[in-house]
RNA sequence: GCGGGUGUAGCUCAGUCGGUUAGAGCGCCAGAUUGUGGAUCUGGAGGCCGUGGGUUCGAUCCCCAUCACUCGCCCCA
C-alpha cells in the first residue's frame, strides 16, 4: 500500500473546494440562525453504544459501516457516522431537556466505511439541523422551510425536488408491516435475493428497491396510506397543509423510507438527477422516539442533514477567491519599503500580498495570476515623492497616489 | 459487500498490431521586453506509462494480483 496516498474514500480539500464548502456552511449557518437554530458541535467520536442504540442494531450503518475501535483504555469508540445521535446524547448528558424546545445547527465531518463512489466518501461533511421538543407538525414544516431556503440561497433548489412521505406512528407501522409482509411472502418468488433477506429484518425497505422484479411486486402491494391511524393521518395532513401554505412544492413518494430506525411520521428528501446514483442531497424526518430510546425523557424531534460535498457538486459556479492588492517593488532595494506598505494595508483591513521575487514584469505576471484587483508599484520615481503608482488590474488605468493616502484611496475604490 | 469500466507529464488525453530516444494541447519556467500583467513567438524543464508479480530474447502494451478512481447494485448525505 502506498502510504503517501490518502486513505481510500478521503480527500484533501484544496482551496477551491474549501471555499465552496465554506459558502455552503456559512449560508446554512446564517439562515439557520435566522430561524432560531443555534450552532453547536459535539465530539466527532462517541462511545459505540450511542450509535448502536439510536441507529438500530440491524441498520446497515451499524452492522457494516462504522469506524469502530477500542481506544487505549479499552473503551469502544466510534467515529460518528451521522450527527443526530450525538446531539441527542448531548441533550441527555447535558440536561438540556429542561428548556425545550431547542433548535440546533451543526456542521462537520462524518465517517462511514462504504465503498467510495462519486458523491460517496468515507469521510464526508454534513450540515444539519435538529428541532427538539416540538411535537407539532409546524416543526416539520419549519425545518423543511429552512432546508428549502438554504438550497434556494445556494442557487440549487431548482435542480432538486422535495419528496415527502409519512412513516406513521408505531401503531400504523405495526399494522402495515403485518399486511405488507403477508403480501410479500405470497409473492416471494418475484423478489430479488436482497429483498428476500430483508423480509423479516426490514420489509419496508423493499418498497424502495430498484430491482425490476421487486418493483413489479411492490406495485401491487398494499398502500401504507391505507393503514395509517387517524392520528398519523391527521399529522401528515397538517404537515402537508403547512407546506402548501408556505408555497413549498413537494411530491408524495409512498416508497420513500428511512434507513435509520429512529424515524417516524414525516420523512423527506431533496433529490437531484445531476449526481448519478447518489441523488439524495438533503434528507431528514421526525424521530419522536429517539431520545427516550437512549434513556432520556420522552422528547419529540425533527431534523435533517445534507451532504456538503454533494451540495458543492451542484453549485454551478466556482466560489471566487478574495482579490488582493499586490504590492510590487521595482528593484530589490525597495522590498523593505514594499513590505511595510503591504503590512499597512493589511492592518487597515485590505487583503494585500507581495510577490517574493523577480523583476517588474515577472511580478506583474504573478500579480495577474493571483487575481489581483490592484497593483501598487513602488519604484525610485514614486518613492522620491513618497508616492506609489496604483494600477487597476482590470482596466489598466494608473494613477499616482501619496503613500499616506493609499489606504483611503483603496477603501473608497472598492 | 457484489458486478462492470478506467489508470500514460501538474491537468485533459493520444500512442505503441509487444521492439531501440513515449507524444500533443493546456499549464509551468526562461527569453523576445533590465519600470508594467492578460496576447503572440522562441526555447526549456517535467514521465519507475498506478504498484507488484508472470509470460517473452524484449512488456507502457498480453496475463494475474493489488491499489485508486469511476459506473451500477446495496446503502445513504
């Protein structure tokens, strides 16, 4: 193995990418705050138990995708595969449940040992929000509205669509599961091998299968909608009415299910056709039973997470770097003066840089490559008058500016 | 975890029906232009042809393995 390669499924995030990530994170954070969601972060590793309990012992993530290890004191530790479990744990261990409802925004790296593909990495980054302690359907509507506005602000809402479904409450699911399993068993021959295995483990997932045979079977399956309890149906209706009221367009997708066990009621996904097989860009739902499962007080919750790398791939333009002012000494003897001028600009809040070597032509070339907005040229002619030549790199226009007026001139021109 | 494709210069990609010094465009460096960038011209640097093994007189090319990326399944953000 080549030790100088990054670990499979991990990437260095170079400046271009980093700026895209930052735009996504910052846009999301600002809008989240506008909705009352405060940023918080939890450790990137937790006791393995935290994830096992919340994600479900049989979920794929827990059974084969976690980065789990024993640390030096023998504790079972897992690098977080998602963000909700940590926040739920924090709510319990920090006693935050006293002042509900709580609204949190988070961002950071997540880890899953999956087979890498485009849009699927072993270390990837998510932004997410959680609304804890709000049982109302308005909570579901709020988090969706926030996600929608973030996608809109990033300019990618138009390339996604919102899919919506309800997973009902536990009574609904139990009733439906029974008839679904009965139906699927009677059509067992038509099911794929994978789906046959899911029959007793996670039959709802079969609804989501892409296998042709499965789809034919599923097309004739009883509909979950017919087995919703009155309460569950009313809840879903309120969510839909809320979305309609805000003018948020969605598509009901009865096949939309969740891989993680903690979800109930509302499930939603913003999907796109521009990323190949990894079409989900932002996904979430309601998880009323989660906190209680973890040993905390019964606390309803709803939230979502979005993959930063996937969002970045949908951004249609590069995020531009800051355009600096580049200071250019004409001749080595003026370098010290140039550096003083550069530093003065920086202290005044102006992005400034100085080429480190070469003649004027070479430094100009470099300034151009750095995307300079202005060049400040310092040579014997100018310095004799305590001035500099200020060149607008876009238009090529030049003027002489006294050194002590340079900061003013540059701030007014920006 | 399963199946397919790809891997040649910093980037995008040619190429060798197995044969001696492996090419192009872009980019990079230098010069034309010792106080002016983006254009043009000239020159230059840069390749264990992903890695390991096998077949062969000879492998970048064929075979096997492996690693990485990629497409689909699975799963999911």
